[in-house]
C-alpha cells in the first residue's frame, strides 16, 4: 500500500494521501490538512483502454474508480492494466490477421468455429482478387502484345501492399496512443505521401535494373520502375488516409483498413502499371 484514498461521510472521493506524507506529518495534524484534493480518477463506465492510458501516462500504481455520484467503489492497479494491455494486444493481432477474436484457447476451439472466424475477410479478399482479375482482363490487349509485363504484376502489387500496410500500421498505432489526431490528418497524409515517394524512388531504381536483368527489355523495365514509384505513393496515401476515414465513421481502423488498402493497391496498381506500360510502348514504337 502506497496511497490512501480519502472519502467523506457519503463515501465520495475527496482526496489522496501518500504513506510518505502520512509518516512525515506532524502528530497533531488532521487528514484534511495533508491530503491532496486534486485526484485523477475514472468512472465505472470508463473504457478499459482509457484507464490503461491514464495509468501509463501518469505512471500510477493504481487509480481510483468512482460511480456517477463520485462515490469510491474501488481501484484498478497496474497489474490489472497489464492484463488489459495483453488482452488488447492479442485482439489487435487477431484483427490485423483478419481473424475474429474468441474467448477459448487454441486447442479448445472447434475447427468449424476457427473456419467461421476466418472466412469473413477471406471472402472480402476473394472479391478484391476478382476485381483485380477483371482489371487485368480489361487490359488483355497490351498483355497479349507484351507478355513479359504479366510477370511483374505480383511484384508491383505485393510491394504496394507492403508499403500501404506500413503506413496504415504507423497511423493506426498513432491513433491508438493519441499521438496522432484527426485534426492533423492532412499533415500526416502529406508526410506519408512524401515517404512513399522516397521509398518508390529507391525501390523503383532497384527493380528497374532487376527487371532488365530478368527480361532484357529496357521498355518493360522502365514501365515497371515508373509504376512502382506511382504505386508506392498511392499505397502510402491510401494507408494513411483510410484509418482517419474509418475513425471518422466510428469504425475500427485496425479492422477495416487492411482489406480496403488491398483493394485500392491491387485494382489501381494494376491499372497504373498497364496504362503506364501502354504509354511507354506507344512512345517507343510510335503507336501500338
């Protein structure tokens, strides 16, 4: 015990007193003369994540809990917060993998339940992949003329997806810790777009020469390099914008961002790549 919580006759929280202050106080002093009246406390309906943030922010060992009438009903200790943080971390890991959380342990969960928890986002991603396939089919003409273009589609959308995932992870973490706020959304998006540009330029140069080593065609290589720059910028903007959008819509950014980023990067990334290749090939050959 390090602190004493002081209440009045109606059990309303009136102050806090440390054991150190109690020990060094003069014997004739009374409690109300040495207590601290400005007490950080939470209510019974305060979300557990907010309680954890308060204890972490102020380095408390415990925090008092009061009801609607400011009556002391209990305390939450740092040990309780550790359990809360572990639970929230586990939940976030499940969400990032597109899996619904459950209360049972791994081996206690029925296999049908396991499949049911995972299938929702797999259906979403299946629809996304169908849209990507439709886009590729609509660009069949350019692919038939230059078959080697198809070899780099997985590389481009995979890299774009990774760039978008990095941006969204940084933003979602910032939103959860209150480091980032909606009022600074445009500044965050601008910074992530610039970061995406730098990443795209660095990766684009590397992949340009790598594509040439694989295919021996400078036209295709240039198309791949330029497209990777554009896709990296697009992915960074999508990855930083969508978490703010879903937070404004009162949706969980961690749950909603991943499939939508995948959709944006896959569909628009393929369109950017194949249309960039078309323009470069037309400029090179005088029109296909």
